[in-house]
C-alpha cells in the first residue's frame, strides 16, 4: 500500500524520460510576424494556425505549425504529428527572445533564417 500519497511519483521512469509536451497554442509574435510581413502570407489565415513546440535547449524551441481545420484529429503535442507529416505546414526553430529563427515550408525547403 502506498502511504506516501503526498509524494509525486516519478513518471519519467515509465515514459522513458521524456518531458511533458506543450499543448497546441496560438502563434508567437515572432513566427506570425515573419510569415505575414516577410513572406507575404494572408494574415487572416496565418493567425488561425496553431503551433506545437518542444524545447531543444534553454530558450530555443523546435516548432511545427498546422491548421486545426485541416487536422481532422486532436493534436495533443509535438510528437502527435510525427506520423502525420502531411498536416505540418511549417516547421523550424526559434529563440524565445526573438533574435533568431528558421522557418521551413511544407516541402522542407528553407524559407529563410534571420537574425536581428
């Protein structure tokens, strides 16, 4: 019997040490602004996209963008799109402070890497 119910269980041993993934959310300003201003995409469409991220290093995130209307399934995190690459519209990485980013299109061709 587990009498120490107030202590948190070590779930990492059961999940292979993976961190809990972030849920889909709205685009950060640095990504949305790049797609609208520098790439010339329709802002009404861009700001409906959702992003899932995974922290690569402290302050640096890998991301995947998808259209929730196209998805047809519930995207729960970054790895949920591993087998559904057809749903990923853009991917890449960005720094949280917005000094650098790289955005790749659906065909994995680099759209550009910028540093401010």
